[in-house]
C-alpha cells in the first residue's frame, strides 16, 4: 500500500499563513476529500501534497520519505495534480495532450517508446476518450476537456491523483461521470484526493475527509461523522438540513441564515 501524508504543515506566501497546522493522509484504493469554503486553503493543500508549493513547517512524506529528499521527477512520477480549470491554449490533439503526461518518465525531447504509447492508450481508454484522439482540445466540451486532463495525469502512471474542484463548471451528467471515474480509479488501486466545496458529491464518493476553515483543520475523519448540521453551520456560515436519499445516503440542503 502506498501512502502520501501531510502532517501539521504550514504554507506561507506573501507573509501570510495560508495553511496552518494542516494534515491529511491518502492511501491506495481510497478517495479522500478536502472540503471547505472558497479561499479556505484546499488548492494550497493539494499543491503542497504534490510538492509544488514548499512548506515552512511540518512534513509531507511519500511512503514515509519526505518529499524534500526526493527529486522533482521522482515525485512527478508518483503524484499527479489535475488543476482546476486546466487550460489548453494550443490546438494539440487529444492524443498529443495525453502523451504529455509521459514527460516525467522520458523528458520533453526524448523519443516515444512502446511503453509510452501503451500508457497513453490505457489512459485514454480509462477516461473514455479514445474516440476523440484526433480532435483538437480547443474544440472539446468542458466535460471532455476534464477527461483529457485526467487522462494526461493517468498517463504518468502515478500512485496518487490529486484533483482540484474536478466538477467545477460541469453540468450534472458530466460531473457525475467524473466522480464515477474517480471512484473506479480508486477501486483499481489508485489513491484519489479531491478538493471540493460540493459536500453532496464528497459524501457519495469519498470515504474520509478533512474540513478546512481559513487554513486550519476544522475536523477530520469519516465523512458520515463529520458533516453534522452544527459543524456545517460553523464552517460554511449557513443553515444545513440533512435529508436521506432513496439509498440512504445523506443529502445536504443549505439555507442562508437570514432566511426562514
């Protein structure tokens, strides 16, 4: 089992502590959620887990080895970050874009190998975009572009995939498809971490979570135990109703506090 773990980390930028004493653990075969309001530090935590943003206190370790002891390429081969609103500024084909995920293994100017091609084909198949291989990415829908971004991360063949608001700006059908893909990848042995403010999505697809408020951990643990009405009111500043869906899963309905 592979483990990526942050413990008591502090991230400061511009003289301000964006994260202060935050931790999370991701394991093979699981989906972890980082939940919280906009601006709470969710994206910063993902970047720290990926080794992109430095930490000033605490530790981030990959199978017990601090990221600071590993080269950037070693980390990139095992931890892939899918940023929010991934931009595709050039008219690359889908196959070309997904193949860029192989750079941590072969470098930017090294010839493609049989293993590279197989990884790209496998990634496109996982994300159900093989039929789009010759389309240019700037002609795709939002949901299709998000699948390309995830496929590019899969082509790395990482152990950990970190996704920042993967369903933002997607319609309901495409959002559910992305979340189902994340669950399938976890069942296949990947460790998935999703940063989100969509609690209904998190509770259906993640087994545990950290709830962040203003750069600090409000609580952490199994989702069913975390998301009670009082805690949601404290963190999100809203009134929360917790209902039950047909399958027994909780459904959260939110109201402004000043509304009856």
